[in-house]
C-alpha cells in the first residue's frame, strides 16, 4: 500500500488558511501560534513554513504598503491629520503638552499669580497689556 501509512493525513492549504496566516503574520503573531490556528487541529511549524512561505515573508510589508498608500492619498487631499502625522514621524517635529509663557518680545518668563487670575477671570481692564 502506497501513500499515507498512518499518522496525520497530508496537509492541503485552503484559501481561508492562507488568509488567516497572512493576517496573523502581518500583525506579528509567532509562527508557533499561527501553526496552532491552521486546519482543524493545527499544523507543525515546518508544515506552516512549507506551505505558507510567501505569506510569512511578505504580509507585514503588504500591510505597511496599504497603510502608506492611504497616508499618501490623505496628503494629496490636504488632510491636516496626515500632514501632522508625516511631519511628526519623518520631519522631526515633536508634539508636546508643555506650556510656555513669553513676554511681548518672545522671551520666556515665569508664570505668576496675576497670569492665573487673567486666565480664570479675564484681563483687568485697568491693566495695560504691555505689562503681561
């Protein structure tokens, strides 16, 4: 008798298995975990690598390309979020929540109780803005 003499039957990948491997690989799931999710009872890691080499090698790159093409489309439309994202990630810009107080000349100055009163109650009509 030729062919399978016991043990597991030979594995044949399905389109659903290919999609599962592609998605899990793209988000960084380990090969061991992916292998456990394939087929009715899972497959071995060597079998995973044998049948799904391309999906394991290029899925992350394909997802990055898809995300980048969406970013480029948004940049071409002039979407503000895309411009800010690109400048933050690739243009050296930094986001900060630090607050600075400056005088009329643009020089840093300390925050005072009078500043707090102005923020809470508005400017004092008797006070000149040049004092700020």
